């Protein structure tokens, strides 16, 4: 539970206490500009963020605030215009697209809002593909591992179906299983429940909580304040900057995150 | 275990059968065209050359006054001569099984088994011909349909007497033009039979090979000159000497020229196929950009992802090769058998030369892989975000020209959308336009060539302002010829001509081959020649000549105003060239002068050995009916008739030859039209797929099914129309190029160019039809989707 917003002049950043390598994820001065027809648009502005191992962090913000962009920086899905992204000691922003993909395959699992399962591969095959890409696990063990993961998300009976035969919630559980394929220490999820009804979203969120409890570091973008209230820590993005306002609504937040908000409010 | 990646490839191919088929067919078209043409090229030239060399062709052939074995031995004794051989050649007539007569060039030797040079081989029957037996060249087998080996055939000797010979079988003689191009048949008898036919037991052809430098035409010419001098010293007059291109069958240039035209079409098809493949494959990959992004997100490296798509293209290529390689072999066989038949040789190669396989693999694999690499590399270079993000409606902008053309014009709202949409995917549009334009231009060009053939053909018809030509074996007073001919009521007008063989004595002391020197009345309206330079003959010319383009091909130094020396019957005569004319696709070098001038030179004023007859009714049927009557008439008057030709016969053989060619080219044109259709269908399908979401929006704001269909159809029609305009413009130079090529291949001179506007109009119809069919299918698909489906479309 360490975070820092330099705009706030530090706060309880722990900057002087911990070295960069002690954080699993470290963002230093991240800026992202997009060239648009109407001129350059700054999506992220000089962001510093540190996430320690085992944290469950929610990035919250309004549509267009830059929260997904921030997540993309961590996952190496997009590149910063300026600043550093260091994940597990790897300067991700310096990797080429190809190196980035390989690094991601072993270290990070991604879950998208629209699931993004490959439509021509079965559920099990979708989960086996990252193992194949990363060359992890013996080819003969991959299916067994895929089935284990499906067991975890309670979809073992759907293993040989195509994604199109599954409901949205089921597809998202497959996507989570796929993200876990190579047992990465970090999971990033972009609005994983955004396309699901609230009951299903609850179930998916439960799954994330379980994974967090098992020690995965999870970074999740969401605009669902209620869900955000259930995570270890929530950071808010407003117009491309991290702000220290507490989550405005919600409020039956577990007590253990309250101190953070108290800090942030200071 | 099969890798998931390969599973993905196979599933993609299976799940999009129509697209797989489209790509596979596009590649296959190129492989087929290139494979067939290159393979035919190699097979035909190799087999023709091998078959020709296997006959031990003579290096020079002398046409001599009668001579005997002693001369053959004497020539063979010359140091520069390796071997020599005598043959007798006489033209007789053969009654064909359909009751007509054809000229038959009869060759006779003592024993065909002993033949050393320019050999012919047995096809059917028991070679060699025995006494009173005749073998006929195999390409004339049709003329003797129903005649079995052992049956009698009737031969008319030059003196007009008829003889019954036993048909011994067919021979194959690569040294003679086939029935396809020649109206003279060839037959083989032994010397006893020749004598029995009332001919002298002497030779009049001398075949030689030189001792060294057999591929050096200059050397052979020099040796032939020595032999000629030697023969003349021995008192044997030399009528002409023929020196074939060393080591090459006489039809080789013809085959090469034809293959060149074909090669041209082949290269076109390859480009077509390449453009089509580039279009389809890049669209296939472009559709997968999101999947590329997802795979990168879950750890796929660039190499792994590239592998998947290259793998897909390799599967496309292999499927195409598996279809096109065997088809190309069949195509090769059909094409080479057809042309081998026309030239009269056998295709013996059945395997595919390695270089053809390499080329097929290149077109089938390397071209599509290269085409695919462009979008694949672009896809892998994108960040995952760029690949995955797909916010709403695509933002690719239409071309500014398309905007200007359609802005501010009331009443074309939906059509403006169609028109602008067309210009959104510029590369794809360009490739589709290239495909359709090439197809259209070739289509129109082929029809133009066909038209040019018929125009040239009409000119041929125009040249012959008479209907029947009779050659006599002797000269007769023209008044007598005219009197006999006029006894037939069907005859309208008669002209007597004097035609003799002439050899040009060139300024460098060499001699040309034999040309025809023809004396005709200067005011003759029986010929309608097309002057290319100078003037036609006039009544007061004394030593003026007009030469045709075939003469000029052989004697390129001759110009209007030049004096030329022509040896006629061994005497040198001097003439001034006053004009040049085109050859009417009847490749014989000819020199025209006035009948009187030639008559004076030969002491034959008032005499003729040819008669041109114009009939009251000049229809082909009348010509065919009356020609034998004319011949009968002259024979009854005791005149020796060489041959009688109905002009329509000549015209028909000309037409038949060209029709075969145009049928082939039309087939090619339709094939191209279909390929062009594939191209457009592919483009429209992909455009619609890519814009499904946009279509959903249009429907959400109230467009009916019909309106959606109309927008997509209009888009296809816009492309069809643009391609038509481009094709029309391109088809002018292309038509000219093709028509020159075909003319040169088949008649040694360019065809009279004639653009087929009808073909242009026809292609407009086709282009629109293709456009409608190609866009109807995706349009129907799009209009069936519900708005919800289209908006969530992935």
C-alpha cells in the first residue's frame, strides 16, 4: 500500500525509505501525448506510481480520464511519450514491441473488457496459446494445466467449446484463466467487468480477490466505484493526473483501506 | 501434438471457406498461366529441336536441272562437303477421299531406308514405299480419310495422265510445312514408281551437309557457292539454293513469335494474380490486426505471430499449387499438342522441367508471401493498444477529390456516401482497379486483335479482285487461253499473266532465294494492291517493277528508284523498282512488272502461263463449283494445267488459322474477366466486412435494406466504371502491340490495326455485371444483419 502523487508534494510516498527495486511496478514521470487531427492531446501528465508485490490496486476515473492509458503503460500495451516504466526491475519502456511481447508472456497476464479470446480456438486452446508462445511447460502438460486453470474458474466442462458458445461472464473467466496460463506474478485488467451484468461482475471480482489473496499483484481499471471499494488500494485519475481525492461514494469500504484515504485526504 | 498456432491457421482457413477459395483461386490463376506458358515454351522448342536434329537435316538444298548419281558422288567428293544425296521432286495431283484434287509434291529416291539427310520416318504401314506404292505425309491423313493401307489412290501426273497407286501408309516429314499451313501435300515413292509415272529416273534436288562449322550459316553459304560453281562447271544449271537456318526447324521463329504473344498474356496474368493476391492477403491480415494485438498481449513474439500468418499464406500457396500445377500440365499438353499438330511434330516430353516447377513455386508461394509480409509487418509493429482499439466507426478518410466531386450536390446523399467510401481504402482500391483494368484492357485488346485479323482478312479479299487462278505447266497464247475460258458462261473476265522464277543477283555477288516475277497488264483491276512506297505500274513502263514486302524482307537494301538484277532462266535482267506493296499474308516474295516488259525479256510477248478469272457470281460456292470446270475446259483444249486455285479456298484456310487463334485468345479474355470479377468481389466483401459497424449505424438512423444494398452496389459500380475508363484507355496501346505481335507471328507482318469499339462497349457491360454480382453478395449479407449484430461485430 504505497503510492505517490508528486502533484501532492509527496505525502506518504516512502520514496526515501524504499529503493525502486523493492517495488514490483514503478512509474516515474510518465507522460503520454497523442497526435490527433485537432492537435496534440495529453492523456497522461507526469505520473509517478509505485505498486508493491501482492497489492490489489484499482485505477478509477471517468471515461476519458486516462485510466486505461495508465494501465496500458504498465502492461506495455502502449508506450509513454516520456518517463520510465520499471516492472520487476525491467525497464519496459525501453523494450521493442517484440521484446515487450515476450516479456509480457512470462511476467504479466492481461484481461480485457471485451475478453478478446481468439474466435477460432477452443477455450482450452486459448489458454494453451500463451504457454506455447512463451515456451513454458512441456507441450504434453499444457492441456492439463489449461484444465487446471479452467477448474479454478469453474469452466472445465467448457474446455473444448469455441468462445462464441460461451456467455460473456464465462468468456471473461476464460480470459482470466488465459492470463494465468504462465503463472505471471502480475495481472492487469482493463474494465474486466465493464461488459457484464452486476451479478456476473460480482463473481468475476470474487475471482480477482481470491487471486490477490493467493499473492498475485493485480492492477485493475474500473469505473465501478463499488467494486473499487473492495480492493486494497484505489488510485484516481482525473484528466491524465493522479489526484488524491478519496473515492466519493461508496463507502462501505473495508476498514483496511481506510488509512490510505485518510492519507490521501491530507 | 499439433501446435495451437497451426490449429489456428487451419481453423481460420476452414471458417472462411469463401475467402480461402478466393485467395487460392487468385494464386492458382497466376500459377496456371505462368506454368502453362513457360512449360509449353520449353517443351515445344526442345521437342521440335530434338525431333528436327534427329532427322539429320541437310545444310543446303539445291534445285537443279536433272542429274544422276555421278553428280552426287562428285559433290560428296568435295573437301568441304561431308555428304550429299539426290532426290527427285515432282508435283502431281492426288484425288482426295472427298472427291477433290490437291497438289502433291512427290519425292522419290532409290531406297528410303538408305536416306542419310533430312529423313522422313514411318508413321503407319510398312516403310519404305515399294513399287507402285505411295506414302503420304501424315498431316494430310484427313484428305485420305477412309482410304486403308492397300487401297488404291489416283494420282494425276504432270502430263495429265492418271495412275493408280497403292496407298502404303503415312510418313512423317518434318521438313515440309504441314497441312495446317500449306495447301500442297507431300508424298513418297521409289524411283521405279516415279519412272512408271512417266517421269525420268533422275534427280532434281541435291541435299548436302558441310564437313565443318555446321552451325555457321556464312560458312555453309560459302560452301554452297563452291558447290554451285562446281555444278555449273559440269554443265548443270542451278535453279535455286536453299540454306535453312542451321540447326533450327523452319517453324521455330513462328513458334517463338507465338509463344512471345502468349508469354505476354502470361506475364499479364501473373501481374493480375499478384495484384489480386496482394489485395486479398493484405485484407485478410488487416482483418486480423486485433487478433495480432491480442496475441502480442498474451506474449506472442513478432516471429511467432509472423510465422502464423506466413503459415496461412503458405497453406494458401500449397493449396493453389496442388490445383494449378496439374492443371498447368494439362494446359501445356493441350497447348503444345495443338501447336505441335499445326507444325507437325510430336510432343514427347511429359515431365515438368525443374525451372517450370521453380517458377510455379515462385508465383504460388514467394509472390503471396511477399504480398502478405507488408501488412503482417505493419501489424506486428503496432502497439497492442493500436491493434486492439477499435472505437466505433473507422476513421480512414476518403480522397479529397471524391469529396469535392460529391459535396454540395443535392439529391445524391446515399450515393455520395457510396462514392466516397470507394476511395477510403486507397491501396485496396488501387489494386482492385489494377486487376480489373488489366483484365479489361486485355479483353478489349484481344477483341481488337480479332477485329484486326478480320480487317486484314478483308484486305486480303480486297486484294484478290478475281476468283480463280490457273497455273499452266507451259506457256500459251493469251488469246487462246481467253477464248477457252470465255466459253464458260459463268466467266465474266479473264486476264493472262506470265509468272517465272527469278533469283536476285545481289551487289555483293551473292544470290537470293527464288522469287516470283509476274508480268501483269499494268491497267489490271484484278489486283488491288496497297502501295507502301512509290507508285504502281503504268502502261508505258519498260523495265519498271513493283516489289512486295516479303521480297523486301529478303532484300532489305532495295529501295524505290534502285536498279536490281534478276536472273531469269539463267539470264540476268535489269529492272528499276518504282514501288513497294504489302504482301497479302501469303508469304511469297514477288516482283511485279508489266506483262509486256516481261514478255519482251523472255521473248514471249502475247503469251501467258497463268490465268486469272473473274466470275459472274464470285461467291465461294460458285468458285468451288466452277474451278474444276475451268480446269476441265483447258485440259480439253490440250493445255497442261499445273493447278487451279479458287481464291475462297485460300481465304478459308487463312480464316481457319486465324479463328483457332482468336478462339484461344477469347478464352483467355474470359478467364481474365473472371479473375477481375474475383478481384472486385474480394474487395467489396472486405470493404463490407470492415464497415459492418458503419452499416449498422446507417441502419440505426433509418436506412432500409434496399438503401443499404444500394449504397454497396453503387460502390461496386463506381469501381467498375472507373476500371472501365482506365481499361479503355490502356487497351489502345495494348491492342496495337498485340495485333503487331500476332501479325508478325502468323504472317510476318503486322496486322492492319483496327480497334474494337464493340469490344470496349462489351467490356463496359461485363464490368458493370461483374460489379453488380461482386457487390450483390456482400450487400445482401450486410442488409441481413441486425443493428445490434453489426454494432457488436468483431
